[in-house]
């Protein structure tokens, strides 16, 4: 190998190649050579209507969302300002008025 491969899951430098797979001995993460090339590209976040979202955008909730630990849902039409995008199950970090810090999925919002 001419360049050192780093595990995308745990950042281990000890990744090795076995046929068409890269394998990390520290976290047992296996991924194909093709997916390794795709992982280097930046993830594109899209709202419920297919519009691309960026950090700092304002979004509007498109349906009532139940909140664990609260008897009140986040109502449809609630505007959320200055979102931050992250790579996880819930892609949006934000503060919702009346609820505080919250993580939301992009499929439940539209760009304002």
C-alpha cells in the first residue's frame, strides 16, 4: 500500500486489505474498497422535499413530533433557526423554543 488507510469508524491506522475488503483489527469494522472511496466525499443532507440543507439554515417542522419526557409535541409549522448538521441517525442539532436542545431527522423538516 502506498498510502496509509485509516479506519472511518475508530480512526485506527492498522487497517489491512483482504481481497476486496478493508478490515480494522481494533474495532472489527469491514468495508469495501469502493465504499472507502465514497466515504471521503462529504455527505449531502436533504430535507423532506429534496432541498439541500447547510449549517446555519432555518427549517420548519412538517408534522407534529412527539418528544420523550414531555406531554407536548413539537407542533407542525414550528420554525427552527440556525441548525447544525452532523453525521448520525438524527442529522440536525438545534434548539427548539420551549424544548431546548434537540436532535431531529432531516425527513421531518423543510427549508424555510
